C-alpha cells in the first residue's frame, strides 16, 4: 500500500554524535518527500523537503537525499546538539491534493 | 507574521457535548486540512478542503465535521465527542505541497 515507515525510537545520542533516522516509503510514482520536526509542546515545522529523485534537502545542518532506487529519504546530521531533541516525522505527498502521509515519528533525545 | 492559529489550545470536555475547534490562516492558502496525532500512529488526516465550500474526507473522518465558508477559516466540529477522540489535533494550510501547521489542540473527552 501507500505508506511511510520510520525507524522506531527513541533514539538517544550524546551531543556531537552522528544522527541517522531511516525513512522508506511506498507509492506509485515519485511523490515529494518531507521531514518535519516537532519540538516539545509545539506544532510541526517543515525541516526540509525534496521534490524529485536525487534531490537533497538540507536545513540547520540536517540533510536527506531522495533515493528512488531504494525508496528512501533518510535524515542525517553530522553533529547533533541538545537543542535537536524533538520528534521527527517523515512524510510523502499524495497526488495533487496537498495531503501528506506521515510516518509514525521518531523521538530523538540528545544528552549533553 | 504568516501563521496558522488554533483555538482552544487545551480542552477537557465530557462525552456527547458538542464542541468546535477553530482554525485560521493568514497566508491566503486554498488547501487546508485537519490531522489527529496519536502515539505510535503519527498524524492521520481527518478532513481536508481544496477551497471555499469544497471539503472531503481524509483517512479518519468518522465522528467529525468541517466547514469552509471563508478561505481563511476551517473549523473542526465534534457533534457528539467520545473518549476515543481524545487526541492532539493539528490544523494545517498548504501551498506548493508544503504544509504549515498550527500549534495544536489537546482534547480530552471524559
């Protein structure tokens, strides 16, 4: 079916560690792909996006590359900070409706 | 400031008591939607609207209603809330496939 799957959390890292959060999707065609971040007590904010194959989205030191061969959009950051502690959602677009299909979210905890 | 606002932010109510959660955006977006967020399930779309007077069901519409009389407003209505509608609700508006979310409404139905 059409879905988005993320690695289960929580992910606990020490400050300055390397981060990878895996995300794979199933879809017909090549949907736009997104990462959203939700800080405690807040709504979701767009972190980065990619609209076609091989595109790389980047923002605030985070990166993700649209890999159509592996239907993946893994989120990476070279050196995490305590302030990156949040829930991260991978999502894909659905047709032309503007709808997003979300993964279940991955909680990241960064310890000093 | 471009934003999506929701009210109330927190609400505790009882089974069967009708309630409305308001949503407003100031970005002149045509597309708006409502999601609910539940642990382990991510966000699931309840209803969406492509434009004024155009609404359609999302993935989990049962027990909810919406209306879109003006472009900026998209209220979510629970005619007879039940405990399984206890959740965190987000309104969003969209442009160019990017969705902009409100701060969320935490609803508890006793």
